[in-house]
């Protein structure tokens, strides 16, 4: 039977089927970490995701004999396209069985949609912005993923290459051992940097303080620090408030470090979170009826791994050792929480400043991923 492509309407009912296929596709795979279903659905709902202020999207599902065999979302981020001067359609949320006809039908659907909108290139997998998952896994299929990353079967990259797509950006990931003490060299650099630039690490007393005092400055700092990174989509004020409401109110303050100058202006931030991979697997991405319990247990119970979500340093302080201040604060906090390992999550392969910081810790590079591109 031929493959049938069905455009998906942006409703909870339709998107629930779309999201469920992506999770069911990996049933029994011990390394796949499902997303929270509700989060993925709301990412694709225009009324819930403020990225739709400057993005448009169309999702598709592939069926054969009435059974779902694949899915994909086409995304046009006009903000990034204006910044780069390159009309590009992104593809994301892509899942498919190992079947060339299915892959071709899905990719053709997005490519044709993009051409109708005047796009000249296709790139992916990427989301609406950098706050979404990006990068197809190309190495580390036997490693359990994290909630911040894409997992896919080994046959995925081969289908991209078969369609003439070539790598446009590459990321690496590390599993890092958390030392029992701050390495001496890091401690010395942290002390020197603090004194030289009159920097300090304020005590975060409440999540309310984090949101009200540092929320907007934190995301403005991210915009500044990440501005030149691959495909970066600057966060709007509405997006900032959305993420403040969604995330800053639930983070564990022990896993966060902010650095300020003598005027109490934010110059650096490091945000991490307890690793939820096992909890998400147990919950199958569902909060109810019992998924919330697994996530709460992972957040407040024993957990030997922490996920490093982001580090942002103000441009004028980059390359001056300010990261040492983050490490000198977070390592003792990680030990108090019982963390033995840290997951770096994706880092651009050519970002030497980020890569060099792991030289002070035992680590192994255990996953790689990349984004593919092709002219339309």
C-alpha cells in the first residue's frame, strides 16, 4: 500500500496522536527518554507557544494501511531567516519506520510546504527556537538520553544522507564525573576572577526572588551570550515571561548559580537540574495518574546525575575565567545533593571555549549529533 500523508490540525486531539506516535515508536528501547506529552503538545499549539508570534508550522503524519508509520513538522522561523538572509524551512519532531518510501513522503511534504512559502533551503532536525530539541543522534545509540535531547534509531542519519542532505552543524556531549572537592586550579582561578572583576555569587533565597530579580535579566543574558551560536533565535520578551512562568518556579535553587558584579548586575548564570531520564521512562511521558510521582521522586529523592542545561556569560567577561566561579559554587552543591555525574548535553563541536573546561574533570564523550541541510 502507498504511503498517505495527512496534514495535522493544531488541536490537542490531533497533536495528541502526533506526540503519542513518537513515544510509541520507541517502545521497549532502553535508551529512549520520552518527553512530557503535555509539553510537546503545547509546543505545537499556536495559542500556547509564543514562538508562533514569529514562526509558522505545519505538522504531517504518514499512514500505511491505516496505521501511523511516521511524523514530521515543518517550521519557518521568520526571525532567524531575517537575521541570516536565507529563506529556510526547518524540519523537526521527525520519527519514522525504516522505510525509504515513508521518509521520502514525509520530507517531500515539508519541502513542498516550504517551497510554497518561498523557502530555498531545508535544515533539521530543529525546533522553533533553541529552547526546543535539535540535532539528530549520530553516535551513542546505546547511551540513555536526557530530557533535553533527541534520541533516534541508527538508521535515521542514513536516510538523511540518501536524500542528499549534508551536515550543517555538529554537537558533542560528555558524561562528567563530579569531583568530591573543587579542583585546586579552578578554586584559584575563581578567587582571582572574583577579586579582579569584583564579582560575587549571591545566595538565592527563594524561587520568587529568582523569578522577580533575575528572571528577565537572565534571559536577556542568554540572548547576548548565545547570539552568534548556530541558528540562534533571540528570545522575545513574551517568550522570556513564558519560560519564567514555566520553569523558574520549579527549579531546585541548589542547582542554580548566578554571578553579579559590584552593581548587582547579572554577568553569569549556570542552570542545571536533576536528571529525569529514568523518571520520564517510568511515566511514559505522562504526568497522570502516577507520572508526577516519578518526577517528584527524581527531583527530591536520591539521584546520582545532574543535567547541565545552560551556561551564559556576559560577552565582556567571556574567556576570562568566570566559568570557574560557577564550578566553585556548584561542585559543593552537587556533592550535597549526592550527584556523582553530570550530563553536559549538546555543545557545538567547534566551541573550543566550552570543550576546554572539561579538562579539569574525568569525562568521556559519549554522544554526537548533527543537523542536516539541503537546497530546495
